[in-house]
């Protein structure tokens, strides 16, 4: 009998060891084509980063970071905030970079952005025949029209600065512009697009009929022309998401992380469910564009930039947006190196523990403001921490 129990123990130990080894050796799935499963989407979001302006100028150090960290979703890699007439230059410069990055890692998703802004410079961009054809509009030799994209009655005109306004998605010219930019991004290898603050571009489109129209056109184009026949769309959604007849408009949601200043402890900050308009626990569910149902759509939160307040470095209990008077990225940059690294580990784990649908998008590069590189003088040395976080993702969070 004693030998029997010993045998059972040995078999059980071997089976457990084999199961753990098999589980540990299981390859993370990043495969998709035409549609994306929830599992694969979340595998990407778990290794998502903001990599702002990556394709505007890809440095050798950026390529090294991509290899070293294993990033799988590189956010805001190409974008415009005004300067629309430079789109040809951006694409010409960025396309070889995109190709080089995909040679390093064919699975990596590069994200572009089409933000909530249009400026007078759009008047200098010619409308190609393919855009007229897409919308069934008679072809004519003309450029895009800034005025034709704006809300009536001066609403949100010069919202950002003079001749820099919020576009109105109910206007055909706006939809033609968004389709044109999305087409340019997709053609250069972009597989995800962030659409900015959608809910300030829908004031005359409350049913989102026009938004749904442009999203369908972009998705249909991606089915035929994107690298893997899909473009993943997201936007900042303070309402928690846009759902029509049970169907989600986006493939994932996104939002600022909304750090909360800790009173009496300069310049500490925490994340808190229910603080300000944070998205934690509020991402709406429905049927995704890929066809699967969810009670809450997976989402990412970022260390966002949106400008300094009138009280930088000061605590104001009434300010629910800024962190110690700074926007999120500028607050983060101003912290000591040790606290930056500590805070990233805290934030990533806090989001995963607080809401199983959420992921913290770690910052590898934030436009010209910040680089996580370990290489001085420009690097702010979070690269090692980011790599460690991704290498040690606790399986119970997945």
C-alpha cells in the first residue's frame, strides 16, 4: 500500500510538472486576419505602448527598443495635428520605417491617428478621384475645403486656435477627409487607427449615423487593402463607448489614465476607480466589429498630453483632469527616475487588478516630449521596467 501511494505521488508530481512546463512554453497568439478574437486582441493590449511619432522619424534607438522590449501594439506612430498639406511628406518618410519595423516583427501593430482637429491648411490638399468615387460624388479638380468641414453657426470654430477647429462628422467633406487619411495610413501598413475625441465631433450626429457610415467605409477598404485585412479602431470615449442596436462602434476603447494628485504628498499620484471621468469599470459592451459579444469591451489607458493648467506644480482639489497642475505626461516626466519606474509597475498592475477589461498602455515614446530609452541623454530610463513588466505578466490577470 505504501508503494502504491508513492507511485501515485510520483505520477501526480510528474503530471503537474509537465502541465506547468507545457503552459509555460505555450506561445502567445498574435495571429489574426480579417477579424480578431478577444484573446488575440487582449494579447496585443497587454503589450501595448504609446510610441508617438515613431514613423515621423524612426531612430536606430527606437528599433533597438522594439527588439528589446517586445512591444506588440505601437500607438500613435503617425498622426497630424494640423499641417494637413504635409501628409505626402509624412507618408513618404514613414512608409520605409513601417516596412523596416515589420521586418523586425511582422506581428507588431502600428497605430495611426486621425484627431479631432482640422485647420485651414487642409485647403492645400487635393482630393483624389478615388475619394470622389467612394462617396459617389461627381469628380472635379479641387482641394478639400476647410469651411465645408465645420459646424454651422460658428460652433467649435477656432476651438484649438485661429483657423484650427473641431470637424463636424455630419458634413460630407469631413467624412471624405477622414476616409482619405485612413486610406493613406492603411496603404502604408497601419493596422489600427485612433479617432481622438469622437464625442466632440458628433454634436450634429447624435445617433452616430454618419460616424457609423465612415467607420464602415474605412473597414471595407481595410478588408481589401490592409496587411491583415482589418484596421482596429478606437477613440477616447468619456461616455464609456458608442453602441447602436447592440453593436459597438469600435474594436477597443481608450482613455487617459487620469492619475489623481495625492493631497499633501507632492508630487505623488494614484489611480482611483470613479475619480473624474476615468473609464475604469465603465467600458460598455455589445457585439464587436469582429462579431464576438462582450459585457465590457477591452480598453487601454495612456499617460496623455493635453496642455498645462494655470497652476503647474500646485494641488487643486477642484482640478480633476491635471496632475499637480500638469497634464499627465508632463507630470510623469518631472518625477525622479525611481518614482517613474515604480509608478509604471504600480499603474500596470492596478489596472489589471481593478478591471479585467483594462490594460495600461506603457510609454515608450510620447512624441517629442519623452523617450523611455535606457540610453542617455534623451532616454529617461523606463525601458528596462517596461520590458520587465511585459516579461512577468502574471497569467492570472490574463
